[in-house]
C-alpha cells in the first residue's frame, strides 16, 4: 500500500516542480516582484486556463445532448449550429462582447453601471488573456443553449445571425450588470443596491436564464414543429433518435461543470482553494439529487423510469446550483438540485400546455431551473459561507434566519435579466423572421434539415442519398446480383480454375 502511495506522489511532485520552475523563471525576468506573488499568480492563471478549457469542452456535451434528442434527419444541422456557436461567438465576443461586459476606457467610463465601453477588439492596453478565454467559454455556453429550443425547424442562416447578437450584445450587457465591478446590481460594488447585491456565483441567471429565456422567445416566434400539437389539445411525443448520445452529452456537461462552478473562483490563492473544493462538492450533490429525483418522479408521473426526464433532471440540478454553489452547505445543495429537477419536469408540462415546442427541454432546464437557482441564493445561503465567498455575513438565506432582503435582491436581479432578454431576444427574432426568414419551408422540415440546409445526412448509410455536399455522388452501391455459373456444353471443356 505504501509503495503504491509513493508511486502516486511522483506525478504530483513533477507538477509541483514544474510550477516552481515556472515561478523561478518568472522571478529572473522580473526581479523586483515578490517571488511568492509570482508563484501564486502562475497557479491562479493555470487554474483559470484549465477551467476555461473545461467550460469550452461543454460545447461537445451540448452537441451530443442535442444530437441525441433530435431525429436522425436533423443531426448534421444541430451539430453545425453547435460548431458555429463557438466559432462565430468567439469573433463577436472578441470584437464587441467583452468590451460591453468588462471593458473600460478611462476613469469616468464605469460610472453608469449599464455597460462597458472599452477594450473592443482587445485593444486599449488589454492583457488579461486567461480571463478573456474563460469569459468567452461562458458566452459560448449562453449562445448554444438556444440551439435546442429552436431545433428541427429553424434556418441555419437565421441561427447564425442570432448567435452574433447574443454573444456580442444581449449576454454581455447582463454580465456587466451582475459581474463587473461597476455593474448596477453586482455584489462586487461597495455600494450595493440592495442587501449584498445580486449574487450569482457562476451564472444560473447570467448564463442559463439568458440562454433559456432567449430560447423561449425563439421557440414562440418560430412556432412548433409539424405534428407536435394536434387538434383538441393533443400533444404528440416526437422522440429523439439516440439515447446513447443524450446520456454521453449529459456526462460531458457534468464534467465540464467542474470548470464552470469551481473555476468561477478565478484563482486558488487567498483562501479560494477551499471555496473551489466545496463548490465541487455542492455541484456534485445537486446533480446527483437532480438525477435521482427525476427518475423517481418520472416513474410516479408516467409509470416508467424515463431516461429523457432523468437526463434533464440532472442538468436541472446543475443549473440550479450554479448561482448558490459557493454560499450553501452540502445538505442544501441536495434540496436545491432536487427542486431543480422538479422545476424542469413541471416546465416541460407547462410549455406543452401552452403549445410551445422545445425539442430538447432547453427552456425548462436552463431558463426555469436557472431562475430557481438565483432565488435559492436568498433562501439557503449560509452566513459563514457568504462571508468566505463574498466577504459579507449579513442578509444571508431566509431559511437560515437571514431575513428577506437578499431574496428581494435576487428577485430584482433575475427580473431585470428576464425583462432585458425577453425584449431584446424577442425583437431580434422578429427582425430575423421578417427579413431573412426564421423558419425553413414545410417540405424541407419534413425531409429533414440535414439534406435541405447542408446536403449531407449524419447517417448516409441508413438514409436517402444526399444531393450535394462532400458525399454527393457517392450514394450506396448497387446490390450485387448472383449470376449462375455457365454450364459446359457436351463439346466444351469446363473453364479452368483461377489460380
């Protein structure tokens, strides 16, 4: 046993030596700096970059999840949307989005608290590249949430136009309000507008509610898929094509959430290593509680242990814990995650009754569970944990004796996020609808967007031959017909055997 423990320490020793070496190299290039601060800065930057990589890897999770929840004829389309979310979103966030979220252009710029107005195109003396990468990964997450709500009937060009605006304007404004030190409702101002200000540690409201409510507006304006709702209130289930992809996507997202939530400490020094570790635990427990609750509730509701509800219940637990993850005890995380799963299931039922079609449950998972997560901060936040994460021990959770004021701040904050997103996303989707068009034709929707939009099915061996794209002209080979051997005549010798 001791021998095994010694072997396990070797990688840690190598890592520690590498960090120390980097610190020494930095010290030689900047001898006036405090050596300890140099090493701590390297550790914090490494942590932030690693967290950014994990959050970006969530794009693969979203791609697999949404691909599994749509029909096979639309898989290429949804995968293309996920790829372009990240790509187009990176350019928009580089050019405009980051400047609106965090940019400043002089001492007088931050005063109004509504939006930033500097560092566009990362100019103006910008050099915090690790922070930009981390924030870009969050922006890409907000944008890609919408893909699921609009799946199977939205034009590809229309979706790209939407992506530019959410990463360049809609999402960054909310980031400035909530997370920038000059934002009007942020918890990081010395003069908070109410209680401790709006607390949203990793983005239940800033990221997920923005994405979910934008998806809701898009789903309303684009309309339901053909055949989803029948006459006399009939609701037709349209199952996705691959449970395996959906579950794989869920686990990738869960894994990426360890960058999303613990990484939001933005570093490990200054006591934040303990906060990050606790956040990882509350994240895990909320996800597990969401999965278990959804499985049991679906059995009681439908008579079956429903896989789709369980996948989305897990994600609902993760979304819900994202805001309070640093300020609640582990036992509270289980309650928050469980309620998050029930909120998702109730949200799916509500949207069906309102005849709003959301193929993958994005609105319920991210929008509704995100709202619950924001409000749970004002209900379950611990006095001691609020102090360790935000430096304040007043106005903590209502259920723990902290009063109503923090809950009121959460209501105001999430209400502002919903109002901003409803107006801006609604106007955006209406503008797209009446200009380039939002929805594909009925014939194209029936055939599938893979062929109509991309000329390339995801599974060419099992569907119709594509008419264009990289597989054009290949098709499937003609079946080989069996030819009976030629019989030798009475005056003919049989054919010689092939060597």
